[in-house]
C-alpha cells in the first residue's frame, strides 16, 4: 500500500512508533504514581503529551501528502480511517495519565498490583495491534496473525478489570461508596485502552477482507 512513496512509508512507521510507546509510557507512569515518585510521574506525563502532539503532527502531514500528491486514492480513506483509530490510543493514554494527575485517586496499595497488571495487559494489546497495522500497510497477510493476539490480551484485560472491580466493591475496609466508585472509574479507564486496540483489530480485519476481494 505504501510502496508508492518511501517518504510516506517512513512517516507512517514513525507514527506507529509513537503509538507503540503509549503502552510502556503509561505503565511506567502508573508505577511512578503508586511509588509516590511524582517527579518521575510528571516527567512521563509530559512525555505522553509530547507523544500525542507528535502523533497529531505526523498524522496531519500524512493526510496532506495523501491529498496534495494524490497518492493511493483507491486506499486513501482506509489509511486515514486507520490512522485516526490508532491516534485514539495515544489520546486515551495521555488522557488517562492526566486524569491521575488531576483527580489524584487514592488507590489502596493492596490494589496496586492489579492496576499494574491491567495496564500491562492493555500495553500488550497495543503492541500487537501496532504489529498488525504495520503488516497491513506493508500488504502482508501476516497482519491477520496478530488479530487473535490482540483479542487475547483484550479479554485478559477484561478479566483483570472484572476481578479488580469485584474485589473493590466487596472490600469492607473501604467504607465510602464514592471511594469505591472512584477506584472503579480508573479501572475502566485503563481497560478502555485495550478496548480501543480491539476496535482497531476489528477495523483491520474488515479492511483485510476488503483488500482480498
């Protein structure tokens, strides 16, 4: 799909690199938050903002190149739709780490491991969907091999979020119901990252079928 221009291929690969940094950056940010290392947390929060700004910049450059140079007109809408969906991952990552900064959730230490596991599972889903997208852009049938891996990590994230929420609402040591709801909201925000990866895998699956027809 991108072999018509090496410049466009490089830009798309740079964009993918940024998307793939979202998961590890978010995970490190949550680890720093739980450790109380706020200097590191703010550093990673700033990095996430820069990643989002850079992703938006590259995405706009790709859009301009596609239209101004009338490149791959038969696939242009598919490329733009996929880039927009991938950009949602970076947006969600930035929003999530900033929500920790703004709301300062007092997550009980006994749930830290569960939150970190959930974040790592979401990061794994991101990693696999980026691999699927790279292969799709390179016209490789290998992209389909990654869909099952995305779905696996998303389901694992769902299971982890379900376990966490159940534990939180059954925890008699947390007496304030609003505190339980606050815990749950952050579980759901982290789980949403994996959901976005699953949505992109679904989109890629459809685009792969469309290409084969």
